[in-house]
């Protein structure tokens, strides 16, 4: 059997088993669970892979909704990276008009019900081929909780769960089928807690030492610092405790900072400077200050060689074909949001500045609410303002990332519109497109060691001898919640 036949076999298996994966994604969609509470989703996926013959280890890296499933032996070891946490407040029925399933309830407005299911499907497909052909290699699926603000992958990375990977593949539901070559920022959340001395603000203010004064002086210093940082750096804060009464000199006050920088090294430098500002504010007000570290993310460094392989896989599969009914559904979702289909396309042309041929391909979709075609990576050298815990993974092993169309062009991220399309056929088609893309790319890595060799060379050059260090201290533990028993 030649490689093309093996690829066809992989795709055929995914087609035959598609109902199983759509059912899994739907079940997770129906039972949305926010960070650290993904008990149903993680158990559903762990049970599936265990029944397929994988060795499953649950409760890893101190997280009781995290697991690792492995099958095979020897090199290369390919990591398939999944997520399954929902978002608060985005409950929505699978319909094109806004109506929550439960008022104020959770919803999969970022598509993680599909994000985890697609690489799981790919891992199972590759496992079946390896078992039948006797090819060497290890398939490893990571069930990663709490991407939405919890940093599940950071705890996995800190505990060395990715250290022996030869490659990692992941994706994200989006509005276009496109591999990623762009970066995200590194981010460090910090809570500064000041302690002073209370006193009557009217009778004896001279006896008090205001923790709130310290917070405000710190913020003034941080605002002056903004002028003297690298472009793209962000210093954001919100006062979380400003005292209890204007008649009392505040004994305690807190301010929560989020620092963002293009590279981890500069983020460390920025953190040190902000910490000095906090100490200076404490000195000026004769208060004390302590810092409570949060869960920081490293900047994403996607592997460009893998991005090109992912695009080749997309082109082998072909575009997503949406039906007239699906396009009408998507258009009704878009009608609920400001802007037009053409505005979305033209803004992306302005952002990516594609060549003439790619611009022509973009313009085919200017009157449509869904983009089913495949596009090569157009974001090389760009850095987005967001952050993801995939960044930590990408600084340990070569990591391929991409997007697949599951959402309409107008709904935007973290919205009810995304929850709606993620619970019906539009999202399912994008999910299976992603599963097939990961499957074919993983097969290439297993069948041709040269691919991993080249990706590894790019990775080593990118890291320039630096070793990954987590932005969280060793004594910081992830939250542990217990499942709620249903009556």
C-alpha cells in the first residue's frame, strides 16, 4: 500500500466514524463546564480512548480534570492537544437568534467542545493505522482543562508532561481554514496586596498609613513606565480592593495587574520594573506590599514548517462545502452583529496584505457569511495581543497550530453566535476538517522522519539555546474542585 492509499484509509475511517465524534462534541456542548469543572467532558473522552485501547492516566499535573492517553511504542512521539472547557454566560440554543438554554448559564462560545474532539478523533485514526501496519511510533492525546484563564497546559508543561514529545499538533475553531505562523504575547498576571494602618480619616489621619495611597502611587508610576517600554507591551490594572469607607484610612488595598510582552525574556524584565514601582509606592507611604503570582503564559512560537505541512493536508482534503441551509443560518447569525460580510473580508485583506492571487481568493467570500476555502498561513511575523497556554507547549517542542471554519465571519470570539454554530452542522464540518488535517499531518510525521528533523531544526534556531521555564512558581497549585452530584 502506498502513502496515498494509507491517507485514503485514514480519511475513510474518519468518515465512517464521524457520527461518533459529532455525538461526543454535541454531548460536551450540551453539558458546558467552565475551567476546573470539566468532569463530564474529560471523563467522556478518557473513557472513549480507554475503550479504543489507549493507556489512560487521569488526574495529571495536580488537575483532576486533566488526563493523558497513550498508545504505541518508540519514536516519534506525537502529541495531539485537546481542550474542553466552556465559558460563563454564553449559554445559547443551536439556533441563529439569541436565546439561552439557561439564563446566565455556561456555553461553548470558543468551540472547545470541538477543539478537543478533533485531535482525539485524529489520535484514534492514526492509532488504528499504526496497529494494522505495524508502523513504529507513539500516539499521545492530552486532555487539557482550563484554557480559558486557568492555564492547564502551563501546569502540564511545568511538570514535564511534554518534555519527550517530538511534535505537537493542535487547532482552534475559527472563521477560516488556515495554519498559523503568527505569535501571541507572553502574559503575567500579578496581584499586589498593600498593608498599612487604619485610622479615623477625619480625627486622626496622621496616625494612618493608607494602603490605597500606595496602590494609587503604584498606578501613577506604572503609567509613567508605559512611555519607556517596547512597542506591543501592555500594562493593565484594576483596583480590586480600595478600602471599606472614606472615613477610614484604608488598612488594606489591592491592585491586579496583567503584563503583556512579545517575548518571555522581556516580560521578566518588565515584571521586575513593575515590582520596583510597587516597592517604591510602599516606601513612600510607609506601607508593606506582597505580590500574589497568577498563571502566566509564554508567548506562542508556532512551527512554520509544520504550518506548511498542515496547509498541504488541507489542500489534500479540499474545502468545506456548506449547504444553502447552513449559509442561511450563518447569515442570520451575522445579521445580529454589526458590520457586513464584505467588511470582514476587506478588513482581513487590509490586515494580512495578501498577494494578488490570495486577495482574489479572499474576494470570493465577500458576500458570504462562511468561508469554506483553505488558505496558507498569512500571519508570519505578526503578534496578536491575546495569549494562550499553547505558548508554553510551543517552547518545549515543535508545535503546529491552525484554524478551521466553525463560526460565521461576523459573530466574533466568545459570543452566543459561536455557541450556536458550535452546536450544529456548521461547527461539526469544521471539526471534522480539523480532525482530517491533523490526521494527515501526523501520518506524514510518522512516515517520514525528515519532517520532524526539519521542524526540530527550526525549533532549535528559534529557541537559540534557551530552555523553557514556566511563569508560575513550583509551589503554585491548580484549583481542585469536586464534581457536583446530579439528582
